[in-house]
């Protein structure tokens, strides 16, 4: 959603699909590779039409309509496409509405637990999962240094801090700092965990006896069972 908002702002600023494509290809730094890859996938979805038969203006208009539709209806379309979604974490940010005003400005709502602390239920969710959190902490402690990532290290520190003092956990913004940990805790009952995110998941999934299926970033390659 954030990448769709970013691309829409680029289209509004640059006024051309081809210029936006060149911008994403050449201007976004290597530190933002994930953002660039997501943006390129979105642009490729628009660009599947033969450009020789379509003007840049037509492609630009189509991209704008697609991105506006994704921003406004993307989450509801996703919810309607699956059989069930987990909401045990009580994330209040997930209930924030998406808005596009008359001038095309996009608001995705609040995205920090600390901003919605009165409605956030993550503290109660974590308190119910202290045993599972301890298993995750131990798995991270015992992981090979080559498998440790910045987020796994943050998750271990977060767990240790929470188990020692669970007060005011919302101020630590767990949804945006240790999101993979919350996803792992919320999906413990899932037997097969399907994800693009191999790095953290290969340490987290064994904690709950899950099979891990990784979808490669390049969709032409087959899924990988770990």
C-alpha cells in the first residue's frame, strides 16, 4: 500500500508512466531495494499491455486508475480473496481506513501502536503468548550467526524486555519494529507457512513445527519448500 501511494505521488509529480519507471529504476538507492522491487512489480502489472500500441499518456492514465483502485479497495479485495484472516493481535492500525481526498492526496491512516494506544490490544495478545515468546527467544539465541538478521535481534531484545516489564508495550511500536514476531505468534496454528520472507521465517517457523514454503521474488521460479 505504501509503495502504491509512493508511485501515485510520482505519477502526479512527473506526469508520465515512462518517467516514473525510469525514476524507480535509476533513482531509488540500493538501500531501498525492497521498495524498488515492489514498485517495479506494480509497474510491470500496468506495463503488460504492448506499449507500441498504447501511448505513454494512456499507460499513465491506466496506471493512475490501477493505483487508486489498489489503494482504495486493495485490502477489502484481499480479505474477500481468502477464507480466513487472523486478528488475534488486536492491531488497531489495521482498522484504520484508507482515504483519498478530492485533490488525490492519500492517507493510509496511523501506522504506529503508540498513535492508537487506547485501542491497541497487542499487550493482551503478547501476555497470552509468553510461553511461545520464550521459545522464539531461545531459538534466536541458538541460531547460527549467519542466520541472524537485524529484525531477529530486535525480536529477541523485545521479548526479553517484555518478559521483564510488559508495561507500556505500545510505546515500543512492536507492529512496525518486530512485525515478523507478531505474525509468527498470531499464526502458530498454521501448519504450512507461505511467505516471501525466508530470512526470518526459517528461524521462526520451527518454533511452532511449521513447514515453510517460500515464494521466490521472481515469480517465474517455483516455490521452495524448506
